[in-house]
């Protein structure tokens, strides 16, 4: 068995089985057989009813599910409850979007050769789905990968992060309890070697991955011919604070966006480019609010910033911050380990552009503030990296908002909101090194289906 621990005190809280390749191979074989035998496909109304019943079960167990998220993943309870609510809503979105999976008429008669023809398309499931997920949203990420598969009629095998498998395994059990035949969805916990075999198996029609860029791009390079994929990586998110910004709005929003889940979010506020005319006032208030955050065990009601997922991540963040300090960055607050599992919420003023924390996703509780004299300078710095995901700008004026929207390299630009804003029906996509394909439940459902055309010769 694989033991799961609370990342704050490292106490054992549960376990999941360790599957060898024979078990996983069996899951794939059954998923492949289900897809190939169309007589076994579940009608749309049955799939919808299963998802509705599963959502109802999740609603009944929402307090337990939230505690489990906090206990295995270190996300504060207040945020874990939001995650559960989003996961339940995600199930409802998947059901709703089933009605939007429509084909289209293909015009005929445009040439004499196409006379007397009628053509249209429908959308069909793409085939067995293999999902590999990350630790930071252990229930909602699984819902984003699995619910679209069930809704579209794709059998799915899902591998959660090794640190946070409990929520995934329970969610799959809830689907079975709601009436989904077990072979349509299996959770598995496997070695790294067998996980790669699972992902690259020729029976996988679609691979959905949430995790690091290094792992995601490596796995994509090894996919079997014909396997489609969607990759969601990180972003080192930039936020521009214009001279006209409402700081009473910007600062609390950016505190949440930067230190939510101790910065362990792929679009967390990490690089804030603040106009030089306001940076002194901004930095003073922002660092004071960061310093006031309560750090501790995420299962305690008043904790606002929990542990990092592993002790070695605390050490890594400490090394990156120390490098920035040594290179001349000013530590306004934090900059120290609080324990082997926690790191103080940290604000760094003007770290050099070439230090690691200015270049790479920190995935920890550290926000960098950079003084900028104008929008062109801020945008140039925002666009200086090989990542491109969500970005944000705080301003009272339309012109800088539109300039940021047009010129910042991002798949989405939030105006007067932090870069980590997300609702589950919107597109969520990394560009460049940040990912491939489009997430968000409706968009994932589209990618898990394919068009099929029929042409009638009307004679």
C-alpha cells in the first residue's frame, strides 16, 4: 500500500493500493474493449444521470471531501470548501454541455459533382482517455479530466498525484456508487515507469496531463502515433499595477492570488510590475498584509497559508529566495523557513531579472515586486519568459487595460482581478512552454470528441 501523509506534520492519514502493470494493463484492455464494442456504449441520458447522482453524493459529503483536500494536500479549509463547490458545479457543467456537443451541416451542391447530396456531421467519443493529474487541486482537477470523459462516453483511466490520491480514488468510487460500470473509470496508483507505459500505450486515444512542463513535454514526445493530448503546465504569472490602479482593490486581490494555497497554483501571482510612482506605498501595504497571513496546518479553521506539499519544496523555495537576496533583491517580509514543511509568505522587491525566482515558476509563497516607469517597460518584462498562461492588470483607465490585453503574451488577461481567477466553464490554456490544447470543462469535452460525417447521395 502507498501511505498518504498530511504535508504539515507528515502524519499518516490514509493509503491507496499500489498497482503493478498487470492491473493497469487490464484496465486499459477493458477500456479499449468497451470503446470498440459500440453495443456497450452508455446512452447520453444514462451518462447524464450518473453524473447528476454523483454530484448529489458529493454534495452530501462536501464537508468530508473538503477536510480530505486540506488533510492530504495542505490547502486551507476555507479554500478546500471552495474547491469542493467548484467540483460539484463542474459535474453540473459537464451534464449541461452534453447538449452542446453538436455536429454541423456540410454544404453540398457547390459544384456539379456535389449535386443531390446531403451531408452533416455528428460528434463521437474519441476513445479511451488516460489522465495524469497534479496535487494542488486533488478533487477539482480530477473532475476536470474525468467528468468530461464520462460525459462524452470515453472510458478513462486516471492517475492522481502520488501525494494526493485519496480524493481521486474516492471520486471514482462515488462515480461507481452513482451507477457507472467500474470498467468505464478506474483510478490507479503506479510506479513512474508504469505510468509512462500507461500514457504511451497505443490504446490511449487521448492523454490529458496537468503538471510540470518538463514531464508534460517529455510524455508528449513519447505518445503513440494517433494519441491526441492536452497539457497544462505553469506560468510564472505577470501582473501589471498601473499608476491609476485602485490599491484598495489590487492589494487584497493580489494577496489572495499570490498566497492562495501558499502559491502552489499554476497561475499564481508571482511577478508584479508596479508603476514607480506608487511602488513605495504598494510595497508597504502589500508586505504588511502578507506578513499577517496565518501559516499552519491546513485542517485548522483559521489557517490562511498551509504547508508546501513536500519538505524538499520548502528547501527549494528557500534556496531561490536566498539567491535573490544575495543578488540584491530586498526581502520586505518573510524570506525564511518556519519549519521543515512551511515557508513564510515572502515579498521580494526588485530581484534581478536573471535570478531563478524571476525566471521560473516558484510554486511557493513568494511574490516579486518590480518597479517600472511605464507600460512598455512592464509589458516587455512580462513577456520576457518562454511561458505564457494567464496575466492581469490593475488600472482605472481603459487605455492601459486594452494595451495589456493586446500586447501581453497570455491566453487570458484579467482586468482588475488577479491572475489566478478562474471559473470552470471558461477556456484555460497555456501557450508556448505553458501547455498545449485548451482546458475548461466544455473545451475538454470538445477535445475528447471527434467529428464524423455522413454523405447521402439523394437520387
